[in-house]
C-alpha cells in the first residue's frame, strides 16, 4: 500500500478505473482536492464526470485504484463504512433535486442531520436556517410536488449544506435551471463553501460556470489529460470574485 | 407477433400478471360454458338459466378490476419499454391500445383453453354426472359459446384501456401530486355512512326484533335475512371502504407524530403519501376477504348445509384477483418510490433503515385493513345469523 497523501489534500485519488457493466467510464483518473478549495471538473457529457464524483464521494466502489479522504483510505471501506462516510462527511447535489416526495421541504433539509443522529431541535433549526439563506422559507411546509423546479433545486442545495459536511459534491447542479437561477445557486454554493471552509467539487459541462472555481480539471473520455498535481490554475477567478 | 416479442422480455412479475389473468379467465369461461350447457340440457323456459349467468358476473368484475389495476401499473413498472415505444412513434392512444390488447389476449387465451376442454369433454368423454352440465347430446349452436366467451377479453381489455394512464409516463408528461390529502367532505361522508350502517344493523338486531321474519333469501346457501339488516350492512361496508384511505393517511400521520426518528418519519409520511393509491385495492381486498370468510364460516357451521362447488370456486377466484390487484399496485408504488429511495441511499441512509421504514409502513397499513375487514366480517356475520 502506498503512503498517505500530503496533509493539505482533503481528497485524493490515484489511477482509478471504473466501468458500468463493461462500459468503461473512468480509465485512469488521478486527482487531488485541497482543503477548502472550489474545484471544477469539466468535460463533455458522458466523459465520466458523474462517475468520478460517485467514486470520490464513496457512492460507487472503484474497480481499481485508490481514493483517500483525510489521510484514510476510502477504496477499502465496506458498504456500511461508505454509508457512514457519506452521512457524516459528504454532501451531494445532483442535476435533479431528488427530494423525498412525501416529506415537506423542511423535513427534507433536516433529514441528513436526523440520519447522522443529530437531535430533533438542532436538525430542524439548522434546516430553517438554511432554508432562509436560500430564500425558500415560504416553501418550508410544502411538499416538493407543490413547488417549482428552481425552488426544489434550492432545497436540494440546502439539504446538502445543512449538516456542514467537509466536502460538498455538486454534479451539474444547475442543469434544471435558467441562467439567473444558475448563477444564484452557484453563488450560494461557492460562498457557503468559502464562509464555512467547506471543500466544493463541482462537475459541469458548461465552461462558463467553471469561472466560479479556484481550479479546473478537464476530463476527456474518462481520463485526466495531465498529471493530477495542479494541472492548470484556471484564470483563478474572474474579476470581481 | 408483436406480443410474442414482448413476452421474450418478460420478468417474473409480468409472467405472474399474464398467468393470473389467463387462469382467472379460464375459470370464468368454465362458469359461462356450464351455464350454457345447462341451458341446452334444461327444458326451454327454465328459470335458473338467468341466475346461472348472473353468477358469472362477480368473477367477471373481479377480472376487470385486476386487469384495470395491472394495466395502470404497467407504464410505471416498465419505463424503459414506454420510452422505447414512444421513441418508435407510439402515442398515448397507441400505448393504451397495446396494454389493453396484451391483457385482452391473456383473457382470450384462457377462454379458448377452456372452450377446447369443453368441446373435447362434450365428445362423449365426460361421464353421465357431467353430461347435463355440458349439454351433451344437444347440438351446440356455434354462435353461443363464441358470444359468451367474447365477454372475457372484452371485459379485461375495456377495463385495462379505461384505467391505463400512459400520459404520465411519457417524456414531458405531467406527474400528478400523488400525496394529495383526502377532503373533509369525503372523510366525514365515509364516517357518517359507517356509523349509520352500524346503527341500522344494531337496531335491526335488537332483542325485540328477534321475531322479525327474515324473508329475504340470500344466494349461495347463505340463508335468510331481512331488508334492514342487509341495507345496514351494505351502507356500513360502503362507508368502511371509503374510510380506508383516510384511515391509512391518518395512521401515517400518527406514525410521524411527535419527534419521530428518521425511520418513523419516513414510514409515516410514506404511508400518508401512498394512502390515495393504496386505498381502493386494499378496501376491495378487505371487503372480499371479509365476505368470503363470513360465508365460509356460515357454510361450515354445525348444522349448516354447506354449499356447492360454484360459490367456493368463485370465492377463491375473486380473492385471488383482489390479492393480485394489491400486488400490482404495490409493484407500481415500489417503482414510483425508486427515485426517492435512491436519493436516501445517496444521503447515506442504510438499506436496513429503509427496510425498517417499509416494514413499519406495511404493519400500519395491514392493521388498518385488518380493522376494516374485521368490522365488515362481524357485521356480515350479524346479518346472517
């Protein structure tokens, strides 16, 4: 087994290979995510962004290669261990809100905290807090079916941020939204990451949106074209950021 | 040919639907052909002919009920097939036709199998005991069995075509809010019907009414009763059936009351959300099982005359169709819940927690069904004795 990665990398993967029922998704990907940074993974549809996020966020087991989180191995964890890691350390926003349909918005946001064993009061007050920050307090008592898509996606963002995870994974979080709503959601995600020292891994097919990131890694056909060590500092941030 | 190609992609659930439809259709076809055989053997003008045909109505309705619910479950259960058919240019009407055709075909195959058996047996193979049932020795007018058996695919296909909702599953189809609550009017009407029916029956059963003549003869060797008892029972049963949905929703609400754990929260809210979808099949199941159990208890009571083969076979068939309908609806709900479960697993919920929530949900739903079914059965028993 190789040595643990440097301490300033919160998440680190080397040579990961993953295929879906024979279809190769990731061929050989190495990537390092630094503590507190906003990292964008860009690439066309089908280049393996979602699979990479799945492997990094302990949802999918890798076929080969290594994934380390906080200097401890993720690729050797059992399913229960990966569940615990996702519950306690990671947050996730997908390209669809994927809320639990029968729960209200407030319950949806409080659910990850309840699952992690937080108290009833603490869970719901954190939920209310995040619903307010995302400007969806009016929808707190409504079920997802009664809301419009942009509200649902904001609730999904609140659900990912409410437990204050170490790393938030956002897989094309702006896919179901219009331009203005896209900017708003990304601003909220990145500012929450900066103010709470969260690490944000953002997958997007839209090079425009990568401007919110500190650093960009391009993924082409399941490969990172260059070595994993800081590839290129994408025009770190556009003016005003 | 198209359906044969579809059959190649069948899974256990699809095969179960096919086999249950075909078997039920075969049994109902046997009832219909027996009615026809007796009509041929009996002297013209015998009264029992119409009654025998009427006996075929409940199982025919049960088949219609099952095919309707199975047809509605199909687009949700097999979204990839719907997507494929849509991509091939099939619109909602065409998909409705395809699904109805599939179930009508299963009904027709069952009916044809029974017809072949009937024709073979008529060919002097059956013993003398079966001869009058088959109308042996009397020439068979060919239009009669065809007209009778056409009822089966017609009932199955029409029920399926009316129930299927392909629009929801098509790309861009509007997903309805399935977790809508029950209105207060519906709930209070159900409560009033139930209480009214129970009170009517209790009044008709009061000791002073012991000498009331019970003049209303019931079919299936169930003895006699009177109009007040029968009316009270029917109203209470209707009320209980309408009350099943609100009771399911209320039980779910109770489960999630207070400061629920994630398991209790998911179970309770899930039950409330599924109450509208579950209420009809569960109410029909509770009603059928209650009626069947009450009848069986009456038939096997000491000193009772028992009953013939026909009511027993009908009880079995109807119960089978009702259980099949509940299973089809459960499969539909399971497919509908899949995105929600995926989201929960993604959040790090353990499968054990989801399983526990599902068990809790089913225990609660089961107790509601048990309660309404038991009340229906008790009221029915009171009406008979």
